[in-house]
C-alpha cells in the first residue's frame, strides 16, 4: 500500500492542482503569448523543484525522529480532512462545484487590465501557489516512506499529462472529474495522516502497512455515506447544525 498509495495519492492531488494552474496559464497565454506564459510557469516550477530537493533532503536526514513523523501525520490529517470535507459538501450539493470555465473567464477579465509584466506575474503566482500544495504532498507523503523521488515523479507525470492534454485542446480542462479526485485523495491522505500520527505516538498497527487500506476504506466509505445523507435531506442537517 505504501508504494501505490504514495503514487496514486500524489498523482491525483497533483492533477487537480495542475488543472487549476493550467486554466490561469492558458488565460495568460492568450493575453501575452505562449512563450511568456510558459516562461512564467517554468520559473515557478524551477523554484518548486529546488524547494522539493532541499526539504526532501532535510527531512530524510532526520527520518527516524518520531516527532517529525507525527508533525507530518497531523499536517496530512488537516489537509486530507479539508479536501474530503469540501468534496462531500460539493457532492451533496451544499457547495458549488469548481468551474474551470468561470475561472478562465474571470482570469481573462482581470488580465484585460494588466500590463504584460503583470500578466507574467499572474501566471507565475498561479503555478507557484497551486504547486505549493503539490510540493507539500510530495514531501509529506514521500519523506516518511523514503519515497520522495517517487512522489515527485508522480507529480511530474501528472503535470505532463495536464500540459499535453491542455495544449492539445487549447481550452480549460472542465471535464476532469475534479471533485471525485479530491474525494479520493482526501480519503487517502487522511488515512496516511491517521496511520503516521498514531504510529509516532507508539501505536503498533496490527496489520502493518496493510492497515492503510482499511483506513482509506473507512474514510472513503464514511464520506460516501455522509454525502448520501446530506444529499437526501440537506435542510434537516443544516437545521441540526
């Protein structure tokens, strides 16, 4: 589970973030040209690569420290629950789904008033900010399992897939099942966070790494049931809250 869990969770999370970044880069490219827009994206990616190399090395140096695993576990719990909660709310119709077309139109409206330099910075910040979440996932999932390079490779594969598809169709990637992907990633990351947090406190999981499968099934199953419940009677749930 550790190997494939790291690969799948990182790839899914990175794909969602890169899709959102690509929407902004596409709007910038149509404003100031592909060369400048891709240059801004490349600059942000280089910075993220340097951060991944530096932090990955630092974490591996102290990999046996239980408190470090605990910190990473708590971070993953918070991050995973946030994604899982948003996905449940959107799946239940309590929160609007993310719309890449609307995000694209909004970006174009803002860019119409910007200078070429301002547009370049918009593309740079979009890739950097979305990429920071990818960086956090890569480091947090990769370091405790000695698989930072594997997680980084999964993120790069996700990036290449989004870029190639986006350049081919030249439009926002609105058909990517973003909410479903966030739901799955949220459940998996929460499972990793639970596993590493309790392990750092001295708890020995009876099934070892296989416990991650049961934890992921628990969170995903619970999220699915909660979505069904909220969708069935959102007014009652809101009143009770």
